[in-house]
C-alpha cells in the first residue's frame, strides 16, 4: 500500500497568514492526489483534485502543487472559515490511502 | 444536486455484522462509482472499498475477508456489510461518489462497537 506522510500534524496560524501543508507519498503517484477539508461536525469537502485543479466554488486562495512523491496545499491568506482539518488522498493505486491529517488552528 | 446519505445502526455488538445503506440522489449508480470510507475518532480516514458504476467491486485488502459491498440500482442504494466487528471498527462511516478519487461525501454515520 502507498503510505502518505502528511505534515505538520498541527499548524498554528493567524488570520491573513499564508500556510502550506505537505503530503509525501512512499512511491510516485503521478499527480493522483486530492486535498480535503473536514469541519468539526464531520462534513468533508474536496478542495483540489489531480494535484492542482480547484473544485468549483472553492476560493482561489487555495492552491495545490507537486509531482512524483511530493505534494502540497497552500492557503494564501487565511480566513476564519479555513481553520479545520485537512487530509490528502492518493487514488493512483488500490487501496486509496489518506494522509493522517493536519489540524489548522488559530494561533 | 448530488446527495448521499448513510444510514444504519449506531451500536453493534462485538463479533456481530454491520449493515449500512448509502442512499443517493442527483445521479445514477450506473454512471458513477461509490466508495465507502471510514474514520476512527481522532484519526485519518480509511478507504474501505468501491462499487463501480458497472457493478464490479474493489476492496481494501486489509478488510476484504470481512467486507461485502452491493447495490440496488432501482432504489439508488449501495450497501456495506462487514462481519466479525471488533471495538477498533468503531468510527464514522461515509459513502462517497467517486471521480478522480472520492468527490462528494455523505454526512457520515457514527458506528460504535460495544457490548
């Protein structure tokens, strides 16, 4: 199975700050990587698919990049609704696997 | 619009079988695949398996011996059955509509395995 190492596990940040979350795969996943946001009530929303394509309706302050085994999610200027859990997912091979998550919290 | 809703018992006895239903609307099960994903409290999600749009299935090898996914297209429902439940199967279970990985997610259903 492909392992995804997501870092940091917790990210304290301030409103208006730029942040980056990393996701490293144990082998190449050929850009088959998505990013999700999970709110405290359990609601899950896909933000980015195929490494860098923004879902419709997702604010442009979110962006994704990467290739091979290294991927990242950036938020250019944090707003209050962005403080949540974030997960990466690889769908290059079965079983699909998720990162362990990053909790973006208010500093 | 696309909607998925999970339903099933909130409490299951150890060694018993879990049965969950995912009822979908806004799309056809013969056009899109649906996956089951679970998440233990405080941990990352785990992909369990998928019902393909053509009726084929794929399972996480870690769960394959205990897991079965089926569907009823006339009722717009996908089913999950998992046997021999243990306490570490406790968590929230989601169904997702897939395209390039899980896209739309249901609200999830909490399942507790306890006597």
